[in-house]
């Protein structure tokens, strides 16, 4: 390694790679761990990929799979993991490295690991490496040769990996856990709490990387009939990039890719659970809110799926019509939603929704707000707007007095009156009215109406989703409906807003105790393994009865 002469050094490394396959002692793992470190820190260095490292790694994986006696000797059990990890690291950024890897025959051994020939730990690095190989035009064809097997395995892993990691690792006490998996997770540091945190992170990565591999096929229109199976689409709604993998959208990322295809839109429109999930995501403060909106708009713009979806989606999207921007890349979202919903408005009212008065009412409300009221208000003078603002303030004060006197329903009627009068351009005033009316709905136990009003308030805030009172109120409403993920995201945004506000005033930032309780509750409910734990406990309880 330290040889100054490049030609001698390269010859020595090539010879070493050839000899490593025949090593039968603990030095093999030490050398591989060193190569792993180099691959992680010098990902773009072409030296080792050009000297036959992929041939070595491919053969080592196959040896570990086919020769169990060898695998269990010394520390060879670590070999397939390190080998697959090195392949993934070198093929992450460079198409030419991926091409060399494919030429060296890495795909068959990686697929064997993907199928679970060893354990979930090796599956994690195998699916990562295959995802890189499938992401390049020049190597996708090589992965495509194993299309059925790869897609089936990736779908299976995405749907079941959390159950597998929970039952085969998390649910076991320290001594029963596989030692080599514990060492890989914590680099030998140990401690159950650290192992649990790393296992959660790795399980999330395993699921997200499986989805990425499926994305590579879906983007090219491959295996859509298989990926669009109803049960798998429902599973996708539970796959959350979430708090563990901040940069990964989880299942909604694949759902959005599918919405760009005809078969994807048709299958998703047939699945009410998926459409409802997209509605909940669209009315949340999740980083991937815009993806939920994108999916719904794609479904509504397709005349073959529009009328299946609109009966569910309109009651969510109508709350978002005054949403201006979601970051720099997503501007005038509310206008896009309004235009989509109001296509052929009068024709739709006459024919499509004769038997669904609620949809008709929602479309009428949208028409009045975006068209008729907008036209009337364009004629208002500044003086008239000021007069209306004074009147609105008076009615708000009346509503506030009624609210604090315990007359919640009367206060709500006053807020209705204030909204009727308040000009559309007075966004901040309307934000407060919607938020306060949402609090009335909350106290009356009407969670759906509370979500609707607080969402409208958050769309009017600047920037969007930045009104602390509305975030907390919607978090409570989502909690009432058992939507822990949505409640958690709103509560986290609420706490962040409170702390920023306190810092601006020069005060010591503290998390409100009631918000801390809510976060704790929802973190427990939205925990990555919450479903697996619940099913395991139910199974134990059922077994105990017999």
C-alpha cells in the first residue's frame, strides 16, 4: 500500500486481491474492513475498481453463501456484508465503476443476498448496491435481466422488513441477539439502547432503499402491473421516511412516480385507502406535503380517474386553495388546485354529482370564494376595505367574549359572520378567524371541522404552516382521530415555532409541557416498529388464551 512506485504498487494490489479469495484466517476480515473504510472515504478513487476489486468481492459473497462451514469459521461471517457494502460505496457516484462491477458479475451474488440467503443485515447493503446499479442507464439493462426476481424481492423486503428486524433483533434481549449483527451496528461499542437506535435506522434504510430500487423500475415503466397491486399500494401508505431518514419520502415517493403512469393512476384511484392517505398528507406539515398534493392533482387531471378521486379529495383540497407557496420550488399551489377542481364546473354540477350533494356544495363554495367573491372584491376601494376591517374586528371581539363566557356555539356563529364580511385580501385577519373557529370545533368534539379550519388558517399564514396556535389545534384534532403521524409533525412544528419566538424575545426557550406530552405520545404511536410490536403482543395474548 505504501509502495512509492505506481507500477509495483498496482501489481502488488492486483496480486493481493487474487490471494485474498484463498485466505482462511482472520486477516481476511481485517483487510476487508480496511477496504471498506477506503471505499467509504475515497468513493471516486478509480485505483481499486480498476485492479479487480469487484471480481474479488463477487467471489467472496458467493463463497459465503455456498460454503456455510467457511462462513462460520473465524470471522468470515462478516465478509459478505463488507463485500456488498464496498460494491455499493464504489458504485454510488460513478457510472464507469458500476459498469466494471457489472462486468465482474456482482449482480447474481447481490441478488442472492437480496433474497435473504443470509440475513436482513446483508439485504440492506445488497439492495443499496443494486439500487445504484439500477440508477444508471448503462447498467440498468444488466439488472433488468433479473427483473421479476429483483422486483418481487424488493417489494417483499419493503413490506416485511420492519417485522423481520423487530422479531429477529429488536424483540430479543441482548444475549439472544446475533453477536456479529450487534458488532456491525455499534462497531463493538455495545449497549442495548444504542443497538436499538441503529437497528431502527438500518431497518428504515432497508425499507427506503428497497423503495428506491422499485423507483428505478417504475421510472422506466417496468413491472408496473406488479408494483401496482392493491395490497402493496396500501402498504406504501405505512412506509414513512419519517424522522429516521429525513431526506427520503418513503412510500409516497413511489406513489408519486406511479401517478405519472396510466396504470398507476387507475390502480391508485381504485384504492380509497391510498387516496385518503394522500389527502391526510396534503393537509399536514410534513416535508412531503407537496408530494401528496402533486399526486391528487395528477389523479384529478386524468379524466379516467378524476370522478373516482374527486369525491374524496375535494373535501381536503378545498382547504388548500389559498395556499400560496411551499418553498421556492412550489409556488401558486392554491391556484393550481382551484383550476383543477373547477374544470367544467357547471357541466360537472349538472351531470356527475346529481346524487352527491356534498360534492356539489363543496364545488359551489369554491366557485363563490374564488370566482364570485373575487370579482366583487376587485371593485372594493381601500376606504371600503378599512371599514370592513373595523367591522370584522368588532365581530371578532364579540365572538371572543362569547367564547370565554363558555358560549362556544354562539361564538362560532359570530366567526362565521366575520368570515362572510372579511375581504379575501385581509389574509392575516382571516387566518385568525379560521384558527379561532377551529378551536370552537375542537371544544365541541368535531375533529374533522377543526382540521378543516386550522388547515385553512395555516394556508393563509406566511410562510405556510407557520401559525403556532393553528398547528397546536390541528395536532390535537389529528390526535382525536388517531392520526399519530400527522399530529406529531404538527406538534413538532408548533414547538419549533414557540422556541424561535421565545429566542426572538430574548427569553430562554422551553418546550411547553403539554406539547412535550403530545410528542411523547405520538412518538410512541408513530415509532417505526409500533405496528410490529402491537402485532407481536396481540399474537402473544392470543396464544396465552389457548
